[in-house]
């Protein structure tokens, strides 16, 4: 008799998890607003590294993979992407004011050089997005150059 209510509760939880899947979306954005199409000087190498290691969470070009359809994992992943986009969305780069762009470039330099980005939890399922020390240096050097360039224009 005791097993019956546990089965019902388990089925109820599973149904609720599947029924409350958060929405996965890649909001429409103007391609001209993308950092790749901005006035920044971005080498093909930097573009490639940003696309491979950053764009999945920090753009409107997320590749929604199989586990984003699995309850709990989907809640975690979709929430994580939405939060990442709030902090930095490369698809909206040109809509940012100059001060915010400077701040974001400085954060890119800091987070990449300190191994805070890409996140370790992301790399568990996306080892191809991991950056070598040389690649980290390429991104951080680029970010520093752009901060210096933008700072001189703002003064």
C-alpha cells in the first residue's frame, strides 16, 4: 500500500518537470549589432575563438543541444544562458554605450585570463570550447588593445 502513493508522487513530479520546460529561444537580432560586425578590429582568429568558446551562452546564436530538452538540465541550462546574455550579449554589442563596451572588454580580459570563462560546468559537456593558454592570451591581448583604442577615442 505504501508503494502506490510513492509511484503517484514520482509520476506527478516527472509530469510537472516535463510540463514546465522553460522556453529555449534565440531572440531575433539585427546582424549589424553583432560584435563580429562592429567597428572593433577583430582578427579571424579572435572571431573563431569567440564563436567557439563564448557565443553559445553570450549571444543569440545558442546551439540548443540534446540535454536542453531534459527536465532539470533544461532548467539549469536555459537559466544559465539567459543570465549570461544579461551580462554580455555579443549579438547586441553595437547597442551598448561606449562605457559599457569598455567595461565588457575589460571583463573579457579579466575572466578569460583568470580561467573564469568559459565556465568549468560548460566545459564538462563542451571540451572543444576550452581555451589553451595561447588562445587565452590572444583573446586577452585583443581585449586590451580594444580597451586602449576605445579609451583614446572617448577622451
